C-alpha cells in the first residue's frame, strides 16, 4: 500500500479538500467531517487498495483502513493543508430528529476523546507494567526509578483536563491555547493547596466547592463549551487593534470564575453520576450485561459507535478505579473475532480469503477487529454468528467471575497486562476468558459452516456436494 497514493485517491473521491471540514483518525479509521457527504463516492473509495470499508454514520464519513491509518492520515493532512485550529469548527446540522441529535452527540464524543487515546493507552500500559515488575522481582516499589516511572504513568491521567481542553477546542471552535490555560486553572497547585487547607475558599464572596480536578473529564468540556460563546462575544466587542489580548482577557476573566463556581462542580457531579450508573448496571444486570454487550459489540463497531463508551470507561477508572463492563466485554468480543477469522483461514479453499482471514484474525487477537469484521465476518455472515456465540460464552464467564480492566485500551494479546491486579487471580481469569472466546468461536465456525468467496459450501460434514446444489450456488 502506498500511503500517499491512497490519501490522494481518497481526497479525489470525497470531493476535494474544499469539501473537508475536519479530519481525525482513531486506531483503524480515517474520520472525516464533510461539508457535503453526498459528494463522496463510497463505492469507488471502498474499491481502493488499502481500504477495508466505508461507513457514513454518526455525523462522520468513516474510511476503515486498519493499522496503517496513521500513515495515511499524515499524507491526507498534508494534502488538505490540515490546520486543526482552523478546521475544528462544528458543522451545523439542521437535522432536529432524534437521529440527528444522536449523530451530533456521537460525533462530539468521538472528536473529543479519540485523539487522547494514545496518551491514555500508553500511560495505562505503563501502569500495568509497574504492577508486574515488582511481582517479578525486577524492580522495587520504593526505588527512585520506580517512583519516576510512576510519575510518568500518572501524568497523562492527572493532566487529562488539559488534553481534553485541546480536543474540546477543536470541536467547539475555541482558541486551543486559551482553552488549555483554563484547564490549568483547575489544576493549579495553589488552588489545590487552598482546597486542601480545610479553610473555606470564596471568590467575590461566593464559596468555592473544594474539588480535586485531576483526571476529571466533564468539567473542562463544559467550561470550553461555555468559552465558545464568550469568546465569540468578546471578539465582536473588542476593537481590532486590541483583539489579541482583549479577547482572551475577557474570555478568561468570565469563564474561569464561572467554571470554578458552577460548571466545575456540576461536571464532577455528572461524572460521579455516570460512574454510579455504570456501577448500578453491573450490580443489577451482572454477568448478563457483560455477555449481551460482548455479543453485540461487532454491530456497535460496525457503525463506529464504540467511541461513545470513552466517557463511561474514564468515569469508571476514576471511580471505583476499574472497568468491569466495557473493557471486559471487548476482551470477549475481540478474541472471538480473532478465533473465528483464523478458523475461516484454516477452512476456506479460496487463497485470497485465506490471506485476508489470517491477517484479520491475528489483528483481532491483538485488539484491532475491523479487518476481521469487514474483511471476513460481514461478508460471510454465518461466521459473525459464530463469533457472537464465542463472545457470549466468554462474556458469561468473565461476567460471573467479575473480571476487571484497569486501563482504557482495546484488549488483545499485547495488552493483556491491563487485567493485572496485585494479589488476585484477575489476570489468570482474563487469559482463560480470552481462550474460551477464541476457541468457542473457532469451533462454532466449523460447526455452522460458511460459504467462501468461490461459493464453495464449507460444512462440518464431509459428504460430497451434489452437482445440482453446486450449480445452483454458482
């Protein structure tokens, strides 16, 4: 695959750079906000070498590329002269139906959370390794090296409001530097010291609620949202020669106090409510919630809606400190798709499908399911059912033993340390759950059977296929 050529071809078939409002990417998808999605030729794009599938959903035009999406995005960004500060404006969608509102919400969540995932995933994996190293007697917890590594692993989480301030500014169309400065207010050590002193703290005679905003999510999003209105008003009121300092001055002096007095505490309450809601689901539905989510995750991924779970997972990791629903269900779903795709690779007679299924299966076992989902299971259909069976069986198991994930990253072979919990069998149970998922899906593919690309019926039985039936299938 030539990344530059693919980027050029994609741009040509979506209506050119003038039709691109915004461009981001996640682990496998180039996510575009187009001014007019009707100008995009999905059929031609899906035929391009390197493109797995195209999905126009949730207010985004999504081109599923796979593991090379980051390289393609870099070339694509050069072609459109991508400037995040200029292209992050919200596209006004006049669809006031429930679907329209939901698509805008999903687009907003994706745009805010998807770009920060590499930082969160990297820091989270380091946290998992810092649990593992002392257990293997490779490093002492009181050593200075360990303490420095712990600081490195904590930084992305503690300063999460600053990361979210930047990405939120892209979606709300605000100045990113001023947005990040407002996040800095929430995390300022002097403010933290004031709150920690135990003495009442007030602004203009109004009491401030003592809150620790480190690793918080919702407060800064609400603050940047308010900033988008204040900044535009300040820009209108400020004379041209003094805009450079007057606009940020007015913005900060209005938004920061409102954030500390009202939006910050409100956001913390909402975050606590979200975490409590997830905990209630886990306590009420228990293993059934995990199993059901594991079974239907392929359809959620198919529409690119899995990013909606990001705030839920982050809230759960903040309190109670682990994710016993989303990440656990993903473990079952990912390994099921991997096992199912490998079964197809072993069973099919078609060389091209064999290659696609093998690479897709390995990718799924490492946490990236789109190649297997789009390249194999959605085309064969029956194998998707087999994967759902594998995910369901594994989902019941990991749900019953109350498996926990401690890092927000797609579960796979390389990321299994996210299930390490000192002093428990959590990691062992995670491995067992993964094996159950892959093996059950693998066996289910053989039992259910499928039709490969050459329309040769692959069955559990070794009985010959009649000439009449074979002709009909062609």
